[in-house]
């Protein structure tokens, strides 16, 4: 075979490889996307899908609601590829040898309201009472309850306060309405829905400056290694959705999405939560290192998982993607 022929064959093979590579890059990514709670902070996922932003970034997403603890288990089992959940679930998995990792921030502060039964007039009245928390002791609602109690100068163990593992917000509301619990933590939009029933907000945690990483985009390190393109596409679509939500020109569309997904009945009812969401969505799309450290500290102090004492924030988060998208990860 002549040198010229060899070069021609080599060029042909190279072009074939390049074409194949191009086709692979153009092929849409696919992912099952779990969101671990139903509240306004999930709006970026709904908007990204309804406004075609996932499609724009060439990723086909199947969003599913799975309560956060189960979503983490599904990701570890390979049944779900990416999701929005809290760092406690990531830390628990990592401490047990799992490979979950948070790659973007979603809710970089805690915005729960600590809502009490009409029989509770002041913080001291909660001593010896029952508080409805989430489905797991390490979930966001459960940690939020501890943060609220601490802010009020109370301690569950010292003050004989029973923390009832209850579940999602509608179940916690039912416990409050029935009197089975005298307090719970709720997202502001849920508090609004039960307005007029005599319940009082003792602590609005959105107004208290507490380092707290409430939730973020989570995947596995295996997927991060083996399918970085899919994670990049999901991340870019999500970041664009956040910008879409913040743009005043898109207010009507965002309100319609919130009304539909949160079953709020009218855009007028959704208005205050839209305004709050625009204000509170993180400008920094990275999970906050200080917020994750705060969560790990709480997990140890509250006995949720003593093994969290051996973890560093870097064991729970990976800032590569979010920094490429403009975050700083502080």
C-alpha cells in the first residue's frame, strides 16, 4: 500500500470517527428527574420543562415526585439519574459508602415558617407538646424544626417536646388541624392556604440569617464520570430556567406554572409566592460550602448521623459544573 493510499485511508477513518463523535454529541440525553418536595422551589424544574429549556439543551427529562429519602435511595439504585433533594440525604449516603453528590444549589437558605396551633400563644407553651416534622429525622422539615426551636430558645430533649415523624406538608397540616400536633414547619405558600384558621407563624425562617443548604441538584459520582454531558445539559437548562423566572417579562408564564403545579387556584393567590421566589432563588447557583458545613454540624449535634462528623463539605458537593455556569461555591 502506498504512502498516499495509507494517508487517504487514515483520513477517511478519522473523518468517520469525527462524524460518529458528532452524532453522539447531537443525540439527546435522557434522564429521570426526581423532585423531593412540592413547593415553590421546584418551579425551576417545572419551568424548564414547560418552556422547552430541557429540549433546547438536548435533554429529555421525565420529572417525578418522590419523597426525598426515597429519591436518594432510587438514585443509589440507578433508578433515578438526578434530582432536587437536601444535603442530609447526600451525607447519609456518603457516610454509608454511597456516591451521591450535590452539583448545583437550589435552595441555599431555609424558608420554612414555624406555624403553631391557636392554643400556643408563646414559645414557652410548646414545652411538653408535639411538633409534626417530616418523614425522616434527617429531612429538611425535621432540621428546619430544630432550627426554629433553637431560635426560640427551646430544645426538644430538654423541654420534653415530641417530634412526630409525620410526612409531607399536607399530612403535617392535617396533624396541626386535628390538634394531634401543636406546631409544624411549612413553606409560606402552604401557610397561606390555611390562613384564617387561627394558626400563627412564630418564626419566619426566611427572614432569619442562618447558614443552611436546604436543597440542591444531586446525582451520583458514577453518572458524573460516565455521563457528564447529560448532567451538563440538565444543569444549563436549570440555570436558564432560574434566569427565566427572574425576568419580569416572564411573570405571567411563571405564575401560570406555579398555579398549575402547586394547585393554588388563581394567579392572585400565587403572586406573593412568586415575588418571594424571585427574591430568594440563589444568585449563586453553587451549593454553599458554609451551608453544607452547617447541615453536617446539625446532623452530629442532633444525633441524626454521628458519622457526619468525619465528613467535609467537599465529600458532599462537587462545584465543577456550577462554577462553569458562573457560580462561586462559597
